[in-house]
C-alpha cells in the first residue's frame, strides 16, 4: 500500500473538519459527572495522544517528533517544528451500586493545541547543546453536572432539589528545554485560568400550599501564573540501546479568585429560564484564592538500538490535601498514579516504502491509582490504552523536504470506583484523534 501524498490544502481541510466535529458535538452533547462538583472538577488527561496511548508515561520520554507536555526537559530532543492538535470523544456511564439502572452521556472536547520548534544555533549544536521551545493551550479540568433529587421530608412535605454546575480550568503555556550532551533541563510557565458556576434549587411540592422556589448560586472566576520544572538524563547502553531517566514537578500554585454569591426566591418563565422574585442575600466581587497542589513525577523509558521497541513506566504523586478554595478544604485527598506503556515500530532501515503498515507506530499502556476526589471512601481510577500513529505523507515528500504528517489515534477504556467501596461507579471510553505536522519551518534555505 502506497503512502498518500497530503497537500497543505488537504491538511487545512482535515484540521478544519476536526475542529468542526468537536465544536458541533460539544454543542449537542454534554457529560454529566456528579464528582466534578468537588475540587477543580474532573481532571482531563494531561498528555498528548502519543503519551496517553502508552498509559501516560512522560517523565523519561523524549522524542524528536513529539511534544511532551509534562516534562519540559524533553524539548531539547526536538529537531523540527511540530504542530500538534488533538481532540477526544468520550462515552461515560454512571451506575449506582445500590439502585438498578444507569445514566449515559457522550461528550466531545478540544484536547490541546501545541507548537514546538528547535532554537539552538549551529554553533551550539556543534558543542552538543540542543534547545527547544513550545507554546500552546489545553484544558486542565471540566465541571459539568446536573443532578435531581426527590425526597419526602418527615412532617413537612415532598422536596425536589436540583444540583447543577459548569466550568473548568484551562492553561496557556510556554515551555523551553535544553539538552547538554546527555543531560536535559526544562522549565514551563504560563497562565492557568477558569471559572465555575454552582447552583442548588429547592422546590417544595404541595397540593394546597404554594411555596416559593429557592436558589443558592455561586459564580467564580480565577487565574494565576504557574511554574513546572523537569530534568532528564540519557544513559547510553552500548549496542543495546538507550535508557532515559526523568523527573518533573508542578509547583504549588495560588490562583487569584473573585466570586459572586446569591440566595434568592425565583420562578420559571415559559421557556424554563429563572426569574428572580426576591433576593435574600447577595455578595459581589468577593476576593480570595484557590490553592492548587504540587505534583511530582519520576520515571524512565528504554529504547532498543534498532528503534523497534520503547518501554517505560512512571510514578506520579499529587498533594491534594493542600487544596483550598477560599481557605476551605474540599472532599479531596492525596493521590498517586502508576503508569506503564510501550511503543513498537516494525520498520527498519531496509524496509521497503511500499509496506505501509510497517511504518505505523503501535502503542499500548496501563495506569492505576486512587482518584483525588474522596467522599465516603476512596475510589480507584484505572484504565487501559491502545493507539497508533499513521503516516499521511509520502516517502518522496518526506525525504526531499524533511516534512511529514501523522494521524495520531487512540482509545482508552477505564473507570472510577468499584462495587465494594463506591455507591456510584463511572465507566469511561475515550476515542482520541489528532494531527501532528513535523517540518523545517524556520530554517533558512541555501543553494549551491
């Protein structure tokens, strides 16, 4: 099978189509996760599709053709300009272990947009110094839930309660990494920003007495500068390959916050919108801080001398006991995650270009650990991943211009909770798709 030659116009159409699909699906379907009420919400996968499909390993991962979001030290390995765009569609189901039945939802979101390029001069390269820079935008967490509760209050009346929330945290980042021979050091900074809107609406149900409905709602916005640091060291293992050991830390961060709070009685209009009847209490522009915890990760990758196999593992710890929202703790706990993954490339230096599937990179991985949200008991967070990077550029174009395009795909099957220690279990299936364009965009061309 011959590789398809992809033009610049074709790439624009694919990128535009991807955005259109994500925006359309996002507008027509929303997830409903009750646990996103706590902390900063549901944490989104914080790696690109390449790392996600290897279980999320990142500490010791460095590649000339991929951008590692978690460890900026890896940027010293990139050799060309990389444009990386990704999105995901997840199918989520909620099961109550005490009551039969389940709830399902489908959600599509933008995952990340990242651009990276080498900035080392030719003189630096001759001295064994390599330097890379990247910048981009991605979501950190999502808040989205709508829960209805009906109950009978003894001696009072029937009560309908509606809990609803939306929002999330996003990140704009700029990162740089320098590799000096076998040692790499990197730093990442930028701005985290987000908002949340929580409301609780009470409605007493009575045949003879009319009660006003009540609404208690908090709207907040927050933002602040973050700082992450990473290191890597590469051990040459002679004819056996190379071993990269790495570590990273996301330092504790304080976000400046501002919130409004209202307690009111209300009614619904003909379209279901809330109409205020009377304001009981109101607080405007209340200032405070949101403290995000520090995170530490350590791990390794090993690649054989023929570049067929890459295997690795990570251990990550987050100190969520330090999380505070306006000096208040929440239903969160310290968490850790063990990650393991592998990549396989069948092709070798002598493989014929007509063997398309030999040039596809295949990946698989696992991850496991306790979720950072804790209510009555801890619940586990686990998953298995599979993926592949499919070339979209012909070998002729790649050899002449040094440019190529990859279609990155992945699937993740996982869940949170168990029958033994959680009243609500979540099952999640994610489909990831993205485009990675690699080319010499900023090099000055020379003619003989």
